[in-house]
C-alpha cells in the first residue's frame, strides 16, 4: 500500500466537503471501500480494480460508436494490457476514479456527436459524469471546454438542445459545497493546486530534460512501442485532419490536441506523467483505428505492453533479493517497511496512548492504517505553513501521555521544537524503516504529555 493510499484512507475517517490537496471524492470512495472491505488492503485493491475495469468498459462502448466492434475490442484489449492500467487498478488514488468518470463522459460525448437524435438521458449522464468526476480531480472539468469546442466545430445543431448547456455548465453545481469549504479554509486546495503550475528553470537544456523525463515515464506507463505508435498515428491524423471524417476529428480533439498541450507545458514547467492519463484512452483508440486493430506493428505494441505489465507484476516478488544485492534502494516514501514499523510501535505503546509522528505525513497515515486497532495518529508540523491535511485537523489534548515516532537519520538528535514541548521525555528504541535501508530510522520516545501544539496557517 503506497503512502497516498494510506493518506487518503485516513481522510475517509473524517468525511468532509474538501481537503488540503484534493476535492472530497477520494475520501468518499475510500470510505466506501473501507465499509465494504473492512478497512483492509484487499478492499482498497478490489475497489481500484473495479474502477479500472469499469473505465475500460466505458471506453469499449465509446469506440463501438466510432469504429465498430472489431476496433472497440482491440482498443479495450490494448487498454487492459497497459502497464499504466495495472497501476491504475492496483492503487486506490485519484487517478482510478478520474479515468472511470472521464471514459464515461467520453462515451456519452460520442453518443451526442455520432447519433442523429440522442435521448435526453445521455446529456444528464454526461453532466453527472463531469460533476462526479470533478469531485475526485479537477482535471475532469476539461471535458466542458472540449465538449463546447467540439460541438461548435462539428455538430452545431446540438446547441439547439437545451439539455446540452444545462448538462455541461450545470455540472459545476457539484462543486458548490467544495467551493464553500475552500472559502472557509482560506482557499487551501486552490493554493496547493496552483503550486503544480509554477514555472521551472528556463532554457533549452532544462526544457529538454523535462521533456525527456516526461516521455521517459510515459514510455514505461504505455510501453515504448505503443507510445511511438501513438505519436505516429497522432501526427498522421493531424496532417489529414481536413479530409478526416466526423469520428476521427472528434477523436483528434479528445486525444491529440490535449496531449500536444501537455507536451508544450514542459517548455515552462515539470509535467507529471499522470496528468495526461485521461488522454491515453483516446490515443489508444487512435492507434487502433489507424492500424485497424491488426497488423505487425499493432501486435508488436500489444506484446511489448504485455511484457512490461508482467514485468511490473513479477518484480515485487523479488524486491527483497534486489534490496539485499544493492541493485534497488527501498523507497523511503513507498510501501516497504511500514507494517514492521507499526508492529514495533504496537510493541511499546500503552493502552490508549496517543501516537504522534514527527516526520513525513505518509508515516502518520501508514501507522494509522497498520497499527493494531487502526488508532488515530497525529502529525507534528513545526513549520509556520500548512503542509498537509493533518495540519487542518485539531491536535491531541494537551497534557495527555503520548508516544513519539520521530523520523531521523542515525546519530541525529530529537528536533528542538518537539523536545521543548514534550514533558517527561524518555527514549525507548530506534527502528530502521527497512532492514536494507539503515539510513532512515525512527526513534521512539515516550512523554508524559505536550505543553503545546503547533498551529501552522495557510499562505496569504
């Protein structure tokens, strides 16, 4: 279980209309997965898998309208074989829900454009998909301008349907409770999101590095051959766009155009490879349509994707050997070592004793999930700015006995800010995060209580 999963799971125990870095949907889906799966890792994984499968089914139904059953089956198979889809269906983070609702919206959009007289419920389903998807990730809102651009470009007669503007623009109503939450919390989510769009170092070489990093990760998520075919098919369709039919123009709008925009963003900033994840569906369809779902290059691409996916599935079983041989370094913020750390903390924790983490937020959330009884865990932030959701929640009662879990490096001392606040402090033991990563340790302390709790504030 990766740190983000544990972090969002901890959110789900305090349901709200908004959170520090994301809209509320991710907490809600974790709450549902926890209710159905008994707050287990298996429950999380099954929910992520169900969302990934549902997203592929929506894609299949969309391609049926664009290119028929044979191409739809080929595109669905390619989507299922992607290494990125394996990760999407394995980790319950915001991307699995985003792709689920994005593909549902894409399916409805294809119905609106391809069918001469689409039933009214298709518009309402589109609005529901956009509204619900935006509660998981703001990227979903891109569907609104895509729909309007596409309709004005290719199907202006749809404008006469009153359901279209009501469904697209009306989907923003879903965000009203989240906006009200942000207003009452100093626009903390908007502030955090804005940091993702800050410019990076300018110049040709920094741009090449950002571009190389971006496409390098995409090659792993999509497999190198399929990525190459996506770029080739996108380029060929762009050259022939004026002569292309309605279906291919619509596909170009939902795949090539936004993918190019993402690429151009590397001119000024770092672009995370998961940002264009929603456009991968359209790019896959584009390749399937271009090659007719058959041929040597198509088969080679599917085989390569399957190989990369199987490789990712097999590697975890050999991680310990790779760690021992020094070929791979255990991830400091990943998923290895935290269950063992939780067992060590459980071994010294007294009944009802508060657990306070001084270190990364992932440590607090992983301990909260893996410790016996899944207790509440607090996170100490001595800085003056809010850095995570833990800073928005109230701290423990002052004066109560507590167990401190301090992330540090060997030989380091307890941070001054917590040492001054702790009363009756006593060192208990040191625990490495991972047996093959001794440079990251957790020092366990017991204190009779704290005489204060930090109160960081949002940036202005």
